[in-house]
């Protein structure tokens, strides 16, 4: 896959994640158990030793004004370290003419697991590859027709964490121009999204994260036809 294409895929994945934060939230934060009152009380009564031999603050909580933070040691001078200026980034190449995105949001508080996602990818001809996301690549071509990313942070999928992976949704996206004409690419992505929605028990949403309607489908098909006419 071309370097410029990979850079734009990375940019698009980042945009998808930012746009999905309010939709999917942070399930890990919601599941984090709160400490009981008894545990808090015991923490107040217990004094922990520190490296200098003195007892820790009985409150057991770092001072908010302390720039070091809990669990860190203030070693050396407090002056900020010098940070060199970042190297200039290489241009990502010309931006795509158009980006089309569809979301799949798990229904009824269902969580999409790694096993379910892998099964859905296999059944719909998606391949795990560049950027640690899935792609539909036509035979004999290098560029993907469309791709599938995690709609929650970090946006990609860890290869060795399928047994523990969970997410509230995924996103399919395609960029134009691509290896196929726009209408054929769109039909392929939509068919894959619908099939995956069945396998993953997920709701199909448009780029504005609204339910995907027949009216929206007809509108996008007309946009793809118009794009192909302009490019022909």
C-alpha cells in the first residue's frame, strides 16, 4: 500500500475516534469499581513508610499542589527538562476527494469481543494488515477498497489481544479515488457493513452517527454515481 495512502488512513482513523468518543464513551472507566467507605477509612488510619524513613501523610492522598503526583519521586532539580523541537513531518500527500464512513454500534449494551470481530472479518472477506486494522483488498491490487477500524481508542486492534479485546463499536470507511469506481466500492462496503451488523448484533449508523435509512442510502448512491461521472 502506498505511503501517502497509509498516512491518510491513519489520519482518518484518528478523526473517527475523536468523533466517536461521545458515542461509545469509556467502558473501562465505567467498570472501574469504587473504593468502599471501609477501605477509605482503613487507608486513613494506616501510615505507610516512605524511602526517607518518615511516615506518609495519614490522608494517603498526594497534595494537589505537588507537581510530582502520587507514586512518583521528585529527584533532582524541579526545572523542566529541555525538549528538542519535533522533526518536521513528511507531507501526507494530496487529501482524498471524498471520505465515506459507516459505524456499527453494538445493540442492547452488547459488547463486541475479539472472537466475534474476527469471525465477522473472516465471513466478509476482510484482512488484518496495515495500521493494525482490517482492509478489503481486491485480488491483484495493493490499495484497499475500504477499511475497518476500532471506533474507540486507540482505533486499531492489537494482534495478540483478541482473547481479551472488547469494544462498543467499529467504523468502516473508504476514500475516493480508490482501486474501484466509486459506486462499486460503495456497494461493496455497504454490503459488508450490513452483513457485519448481523454477525455482531450491531446497529448500522451513518457518518453523523444517525440510523442508516433507505433515504440516506439512495442519497449516497447518487453521490457515488455523480463522482464516477465527473471522473470518467
